[in-house]
C-alpha cells in the first residue's frame, strides 16, 4: 500500500537466509533448547588478547574521537606491514603494499558495499564465482547492480570454467569479477593458474578484479591460498594494468575472532582508494577509532607471535577431521567435498530435491535429548535456478565432540523426517 514511499532499490533487499535461520535458532535457545548453531560463520574461539588490552588502554585515555576518512595511520601502516610480511616470511613474490594502499572500512561487508557504490551504476553487473557468499547480492543491490554467476560445481571440485566460458558472460554492463579464496561456502582454494586466468580476463576486458581474502589465514591443510597480489604476468605492461584493476578485501572478523568489532581493510592503488574513501566517508563519516586501535595491536601482535594463528588453524583442522569422520559414519550417502580453507562444509543430499523443509523441520520440530542443529540451506549461495537445492552449509564453529554430535543429530533427524513425511501423506481414518 505504501510501496511508493520507498526507493526502488529496497525491493531487491531481502533478509538473508543465514540471518532468518539465526533468528529462529536464537528464539529456540531462549526457550531452553540446545541448538548447535552451525548456520553462521561466527568463530567461537577466543579473540586475540592483545586486542582487549589495547581497547582497555585506549578507553582509559578518555579520548574516543572521529577518525580520518581513510582510517587511522597506525592501523593502515600496521596492516601494510602484516600483509607484506605474510608473503615475505615464506619468500613468496608479491606486489608490495604501502600504507597509502590501505583503506579502513566497517568490516569486509562495508568494504564491498563501498566498492560497489564506487564502481557500479544502476543496472551494472558483477561476475561472481558460484557458489558464493550470499550477502554479496544485497551489497551490490544497494548500488543498483546485479550479480551474474560463473558456475562451478562440487562434482568438478569447484574448478573454474575455461576463460572462453567466462568471457561469454561479459557484457558492456560488466564492471568487475568478484571472487573469494579460500571460499565461503565451498572451502575451495583457487590455484595460482585459476587466479591468473581471472586476472587476465579482467585486464583484457578492462574490469576490476575484486578479491575477497577474508579467510587468507584460515587454511585447513597444506594448501596455501594464492592472493591476487601474487599474480605476475612476467610482462611490465600487463602487470601495470593489473595494478590498476586490483581491489583486495580483508577483515579482522575471522582472522582474530573479532566479528563484532567491524573492522575491514581494502587494498588498491591510491587513485582507486581515494574515490572509495569518499564513499566510506559519505556513508559512515568514519570508522570507530577505538576499534581501529585494538585491531592495529592485533595485527602487530601476530607479527611477533604467530602462535595465535597456528593454534586457530589447529583448532579448525581438528574439527574438520572429526566432522569428516562422523559424516563417513553417520551420513554415508552424503556428498561432502573436504574443504581446503575457510571453515565451512557443503553437504549434498542426493535423495532430496529441496532440503529447505528438512532444515526447518530439524531446527523447529526435532530434538535428540533436547538438542538440535541449525544449518543453512545452500540454494541461497547459487544464482543458477535449481542449483544447491539439495545442499546445506555447516560451519566448524563448535568443538570436535559437538561437531560429531551435530552430525549424529542430522542423521537421526533425517530418519524422523522420513517418518514425518509418511505420516503427512497417510490418509485420515
Ligand atoms: C566471504 C566473506 N566475505 C565477507 C564477509 C564479511 O565479513 P565482515 O565481518 O568483515 O563484514 C564474510 C563473513 O562471513 C565472508 O564469509
């Protein structure tokens, strides 16, 4: 009735399915049910202690102020040092990052939204590798843009299609290719060759390459992520074009278990950064100075004390191993590619056409000793109609025993769901 009171863009903004499940789960927890919330990527391990000490120290100064629109210099400097060291410590050649290449944002979410607002006009398109982190579509919709899928499939180990296939998707409206490695939700780490393929397409078609690297530190085995900053065409002209195309996104959320702190970073050449900083300034005024202070200390701490991240990787690795074992034991028919990075698993249930009803049944109508599991139905991670409908995503956010228990609960819920469906179709006597 009051539709005309709202801007057109609002009709493209829907609550995310991840958040919908979260609201239901929280309601049930408030009623006393134990819910293993595997539906959301909220790390449960303790945040890095140096962050808390720094926040305490800064708060005691009694000075919590506005910050420069581009972010605090001490954080931008420390982040540049961290990033260069990330590659240098293993002797990996890379593009050297300077303080002037770093913009501070309100988490990676705001870095992405600012980036889309800065590079897209209404009607423009961004290509994204599917499956993808579903909130991307909302971030882009705010700028009036639309995502277009570069499809990849679990059956092919989420391998990137050949360059010709990707190029067919490019139109005069295409502004960028967006990819995320290690990937949420698939856990895929794209190879050097795959990242170079994307970079080459971007420079050939004058597109930005937006590389979401928020899970850079979260590797689950021996495979390391290959950053867009490591691409080297061995040709000065092409390398120069690439430097003008790169927008790299990062965040403190997952690296330091600091999701609530809302600090992200965007790395690009200075002219790009200056434009995007204007968007940041006009959407937020500036980013919280006390949080930037805390995060600067966190990045500084891991330069001298890498054990925090080593331990984090060990914790997630143990959870993954326990979960894979439990899947083999309790869910033998389920297709579960082992992820290389991030902290999610995609589970495909071949006997289902659509897993959404089961996911809600398990959360809302089922319990095993008053315990159940919240998962995310995976269709929202795909744009291609019909894809992902029989898949769920689970996050490795509880300890190995609870991960194991969660898989057992899913297995029992599947049996109960079959019975529930039989009872539904049984004619009334
Ligand atoms: C791939 C990916 N990008 C971006 C984000 C957003 O991160 P932030 O908390 O920094 O906004 C997430 C959060 O889960 C994510 O998984």
